[in-house]
């Protein structure tokens, strides 16, 4: 009689078994509240593609303004393997940004690895823009959406998705959707080699090895960490040549993050070797850890932290400038 064993584990989040099955542990979630605004916003769940089980949560500010609202499309973090739009950290942060910046947010529940490996998340990210273009006039909550002012943002794996969705949009524009800016927060990239902030040993090494595991679970079968999805410097020249220029980009890194130097390298790549964007701003949150804003939002006592408020202000200013 055969038995299954755990072959990969992210403690407290998921286990992968030898038969390919996956067990995900429950995370604290918040239900959408379409009828009763709270904290300056309301939320509603919608279906993007029923066949692929891709959904989204729309966040709408509680306002009497009749002006068209900029649209932010959000891809959550979680190493491509973990998370959902309903997780309290993602919901809380996105809702706070929605209320502060007075923007409409479409938070995408893309398919997760290892059941759906890259490029599934990228395909779903692009699909969400196509859905936005098709439903801009049909979904009541999108009636006030300004699709000429769309911004993509996300943290960690979500920041990686922002980059790769924009690569596709730069080659295959979505008619009716004009992307004005990208906000890439603590982006999840890597390579077979280690760099700077990944070399500290101890706690840093623990998180780097966790990143390696997540890449192992999310990259295409047989690919290593020099796959272009992970290592942006390995992007084929032909891909870059077919791309139009990226819009303005704001790259956020956290001073205590093992991925800090990857984020710095990414900002430099966009302007330098990659030549994908000319308007690139790098913002460093000194003394903060990876994904601090969503962890703060998941903890009521820290939801209004100074660092999180500053991040929301910086993002709001970026949106208003573009």
C-alpha cells in the first residue's frame, strides 16, 4: 500500500505531498462588504474567468465625488503559492490605499502554484486587464472608472507579476486600458547566484532558502532560478526589443529585507541595461522588513503604523502626478 509524504513545506501556510496534492492552511480573511462601507471604502467580489476560477475583489472609496476615479490593479504577494484577495493583510492595506488615494482598486485572485505554475499568474494578470476593458461599461462599480489612468501595483510576487504583465502589455496593448504607472513593492526576483543582502547568513539565509523553495514550486518544471521569470537580467534581447517603453515606475524596497538589493538592481536594470523605462524612482524604507505594510494591516494594533502611512502617501502622490 502506497503512502504519501510531505515533500515541500512552507510552515503554517502549505504542504506539498509526493502525489502532487497540496494542503493549504487557513489564513485570517475578511469578507467583502458591498452594502456597508467601513473605514472609507466598500468591497465586492467579482468573477473574471469562471473556467479558470480567477476572481477579483473591487474596492470603491466611500465618496460623493462624481469625478472619474483612477484604477489600480493589484496583484498580491505570497511567492506565487500563497494568499488571496480576502486575506486580512491584503484586504486591509488595499482598502486603506483606496480610501486615502480616492481610487478604485481591482485586487486579482490569480491562480496559485504549484498547481498552476508560471506563467499562469502572468496570464491571469493580463486577463484581468482584458476583463477590465470589457466590463468598464457593464459592471456598475466600474461606471466611474477612468480607464485612461490605470496603475499596476503589487508586493513581493505581486511586484514580479506587475513587471511581467507590463512586459506583455508593452508587446500586446489592451485596447481601452491605458497604463500610466507601475508601483513595484519589495519585488520577488532571484538568480542561481546570491547578491548583497542575500549573503548575510543566519536569518537572511533562512529567508533566502524559503525563497528558493517558493521558486522551486512556482517556476516551470525543470527551470532553475536563472529563468527570466525569476532573473530579469536573463530576459531575451528579442523580448526587450519588441517592448514599447514602460510608463513611470516607482520601486519600493525595505531596508531590512533580504530582497532589498534585488529591488535596487531591478530599478537600475529598468533604466540601464534593460532600457525599459526612463522614469524610475527608487524609494527605500529604512528599518523595515519585507511586506511590512500587509503584516501591519493584518495586525489591528499596527494597522496605522508610520511606515505604512508613509508608503500610502508616497503611492498616492505618485498616482496624482500621473
